[in-house]
């Protein structure tokens, strides 16, 4: 009887696991707790833009300690689930990579494409502004160094996920689940903080994604302002363009089924690639000598550089969902694995855009987006602004899905009737979109918003939590002379400094804007 009680929850746990976005099944309008089949990530490529907490939305399940290292209870922390505690057995005989039952696993190439798409967004267009705040030399070396550190933190997260999957005997875990499980299986004095740690991660996920939505609002409004003011002679302020975007943005985010957004987002991805190609065409023409720009910027501007770059390397949240859905997950890591190869391409692309964009336009580079520097009287250049504005507008709904998936399960229990739940979800969607609009109106400085979001939340998720998780997860074996501990402490200190100074300087720049 005891074995039966152990195996039933494990079976339930496997059945309830689902990846980032559904594929063939429509998204439940009320985010209920139905069991959904694991989808094909390839059919929904835009899920990699999302930083979703892993697992289904279920606030009722917990894990209880069980003999032989087995875990009782199902659903290792979805958005609302929790990990109470587990037996300290390290599960050495359990291999989570062999226990994943995927209906449509992704190939290495699929995963590479999703990884690139998950890291390349509005941040790449802000890289010349980041180089202006660092100088040509510091910007180049700093961007590459940041890419190395962020990639290493992604490896940390995957390694900890594998170890914690062995301990809890589950095939895969999401970001917030890894944080919760690390605290629950770590030293006894921190077990009680597993649930708060997971909640904290979800809070930062919400802050990050709502920050992205705010950036999207400002980006679309500013680029439309440049185009329409030139061709239609409309002398409107940025906030007036933001207000005009509210209704179409609300209607777009009333779409609950992400399957319907897939064709739209594929179109947005295609437009983005074309826009970047044309942008490079303009940047590489008539380049001046490197002596025409600063090699080193003042130290007080470096926090702005940090915030923008860490915002650009926004892919920490997509790493586990991608690795969890691979046909050959063992190919994800390693020196020539999918992760290193993809992030090397991303780092080189970011460095190239920042280097040539700053070299081309120097101190006159516009805040927040290189598209604003393109010639105003050139129809092709204006088309780039319009294309990028449309692409970012259509991508808003995918970013918005994350905070909605976290907040709605908290609100839903307070609504009793089906009609109240139906109307309540639409009202919540409208309120959240309006909230991001209000933030955009309050802070129309695109460059400052990007830097603030990066320093405040992206640095926490990318540079602080991964090394902390590694220290807790492998507290019993931190290497000779505890080199892993000192390495992780150094990365956390770097992240905390960027968090503190970057947030302070970004807020100062918002309150007292300077060109």
C-alpha cells in the first residue's frame, strides 16, 4: 500500500507536466487545471519569447517527504504549487533525461532557432545607445564579457535543474520550480524559505515581462511618431500616440488562445529580420574612423550600459523550457553545444550592432533604438521604423501572457460564477494593459526604461538567482578550496552592483533626463 501511494503521485506528476505553450489544444480561458498534452514547441516558436514559470497552474498540490528519496504529491510547483520538502536522497539511479515522455521533441536546429529568437528583441536596437554610455573599447569588451557571464549562468541553471530533477525524481522543472526545489532540498535552515523564494521569482518575472510590455508601448509610439510626423505633418506628443495605441493593444490582448497568435508572430519575426538587414545596410555605409568616437565613457554612465546590455541578454527564462523539450538534451550543453553556439551568435550580433551603430552615429545616436537615427527623408529608412513598430506591436501579446498566467490564478478564486470569471479575466487583461500604458506615459524615455528594466529585474533573474541556486544545490560539494562558492559570490556581487547602481542611475536619468 505504501508503494502504491508513492507511485500514483509520480504518475500524476509526469502527466501534469507541460511545457511553455500549448500547441494543438486551445488555451483554457480560465487557466483551469486540466491535464494537457505536451505540445510541439516547433509549432509555436514564439513561446521562447516568454519567460513563463514552469508547470501547470495549480495552487493545490504540494510535495511531502517520502522514504527512499521518493516524492509524494503531484505538480512540483506550477505558478501556484509549492515544494514542501524532499528526502535528501540524491537520486543517483534516476536519469531525468531518459524519463521525459515528449510527444513532439525539438531537434537541435529547432532549439537553436528558438534560442536565438528568445534572445533577440528590442534590446538589440538599443545596443548603440549602450556603447555610447561605455565607449567603443569598453562597450565591445563589456558586451562580450556580459555574454560569457550570462551564458555561464544559463549553464548553472541547467546543471542545477538536472540535479534537482534527480533528487525529486521528476523529468523536468521550470525556473521558479528549480528555485523552490533548491531551497527545499538544501540546508535545513533555508527549507522554510522555499515557497517565498518561488514567489519572489514569479514577482521578478512579472516585473520583467510588464517592463518589456512598457518598452514595447514606448517603442511603437516613438517610431510611429517619427513616421507620421514626417509624412502626415502630425505634431502630436508621444503620450498622444500611446493613448491611440491603447484600444488596439487591449483588443490584441483579449485573444486568450496563443495558437491564434502564432501566424501573427511568425510574420513579426520575418519583418524583424528584414528590418535588421536594412538597418545594417545603413549602418555600414560611409563609416568614419574609430578615432571619431570615444574609446572610454565616463564611469557614471557605465550603469546605464550595464542595464541596457543585461536587458538585451533576456533569454535566461527560455533556457529550461527549451532544454526540457529537446529530443537530445545532452546536446544542449558542452563547449560546442546548442547553448554555447547560440549565445556566441547572439553576443557577436549584439556587439556588431552596438559597435557599428555607435561608430556610425557617435554621440548623436538616439536613445533606445538605432532605427530613430536612420535618414528621415529616405522611404526605405522610414519603412524600417514602420516595420519594427508593427513587429513589436504584434509581439506584445506573447510577453503579456506571462504576467497574466501568474496573476490570474490568484484573482480567479475570488470570482464565484462562470460569468464573473469570464468577465473578470477580460477586465484583468484590460487593467494590466492599461497599467503598462500608464507606466509608458509616465516614462516616455525609451532608453531609460530599457536600462531600468534591465538593471532592476533582468539582472536579478540572470545574474543573482542562478549562482545562488548553484551554491544551495551543491552546498555539499563546492569544489577544491570552495572555488565554486567564490566564483558564484563574485557573479552575485557583480549582479548586485549592477542592480543597485543601474537602478539608481536609470531612475536618476528618468527623473532628470539628459540627451
